[in-house]
């Protein structure tokens, strides 16, 4: 488990630090940017619910796709739910953003 992810959890739940959802989102995003699948799924949830960040379903979908591509169970459960609430244009934008982020890091995506 990455230290950035641990810091995100600490701030989100107020463990050893004052609870701070904005700081939690910052640390989860930093961990997600390194490819940490649990952090990617968590930042997806934060974007879905607007916790520590502005609510943004497309950004949430992007992170769920990235985590789901690594077989993250939480993300794999949430992707179909997002598929139901997003328009086809929104899904396409989320997929484009995920592909753009992914770049050449891992070949092939299961969800597109």
C-alpha cells in the first residue's frame, strides 16, 4: 500500500490527523496518478459523491475504468452503474480521458 494512499485514508477518516476531505482527495489523486488501483477506485468514488472535489461523473468514470483495467473489484462493480447514468457522449469522454491518461503504460483496455 502506498504512503500517499495511506495519507488519503488518514485524512478521509481523521486517523491521526484532523479529518480533511480536500487533503484526502489530494493524496488519493497523487496515489492514483502512480497507477495505484485502490486509489484510482477511491478517487473515482470521491468524484462520484463530490467528497473533497467537485462532483464530476466523467472524471469518476475515467478513474473507475483505469482501476477496473487492473481488475479492481470496487471499480468493476461501479463501471456498470456509471454506464447506466452517463450518456453515450459522457461515457465516450470518460473513455477518451482514460485512454489519454493510460497512454503507453499498459497495452489494451478491457472496458472499451
